[in-house]
């Protein structure tokens, strides 16, 4: 279950020229806050839509409410997602939490996954109004030792096919050797804008997530 990802300022700035060279592109509204590069459920992240014959980038909120549930991760398997709801989430990488291996470690171990050889990547998503949910799939070999599922990660060169409605088979586990991992142990030092630290947000997300987000 992914409840946090990262978008560094330098990665955002590197993505914009790429998007402009692929298709006519405009950025609508304010740019991401460079001081808030770690993005949690309920925060606003940079998303790209296909608007007619051009790409449109904007800040959107991660997750929407359905009844008492917060929808922020959706399974990609067995679902045909309409083209007009497809979005790409710009990211430097994503985080996963696990129970600590060492008994003296408080909170959760935090693992950061990035795509090898790329300064940034896309995560496939679905929009609901001005909100988005990440799409997930079974974890690939690089991520499987840490969790059962992963976001549907796409390289910069593959991402636009998702918006164009092509290649639905691209929503699959990452191939072996494509993702790097860095493990952090001090998960209590970072606080989201709403005051929740990473470990508490993970617990809250587990309690309020819908069946579609289940591991």
C-alpha cells in the first residue's frame, strides 16, 4: 500500500522540457511547493492529463472520499479505465513502510524506491474531479521482499501511452533490476502538513482505506 511518494524540485523541472518536446504542454495553476517534496495521502501532487491535442499539468489532491473510505490506491488488474480519467503522476520515487526487523527500531522501516537511470518517473493514476488515485499491481522482484503490491510505475518514455489509451498491458510489475531501494530507519522525524508523521499516517491510511487498496 503506497501512502507516500516524492517529487523533488529538480525532477519536476527536468520533466517539463520532456513533456513539451513530446506534445504541446501547459502547466495550469501554481507549481509544487519545493519545501513539500514528500507527498502523502490528502496532499497535492503534480499530475498530467491529456486535454484534446495537448498535455495539461496541474496540482491535484491525492485521494477522494467514498462514504467513510478514502480511495487513494486502486487495483489495476481486471479493470478497463476510461481514457478521459487517466492521469500521470510525476514522481522522483515512492515509499513503502514495513514492520521493523530490529526490535529497538521505533515506528516503521521506510523504503524509498526509484527507477534506475532516471531522474524522475510516472505513476499511472485515475482522476475523480480534481483528485487522483494511484494504480497498483503485484510487486515486481525488486519490491517484493518489502511488500506485496507496488504502484504502476512507468518510465518517462512509456508514460504518454497510458494517456493515449494504448498498451493496457503496461500496468504490470516492474521488471527485475529496474528499481533501486534505500532504507530509512528514522521514520518519526518527518511530519506532513497536517501534523501526522509517516508512521501514524500509515496506520491511519490502513484503517480508512477501501477494499481496492488492500494488499
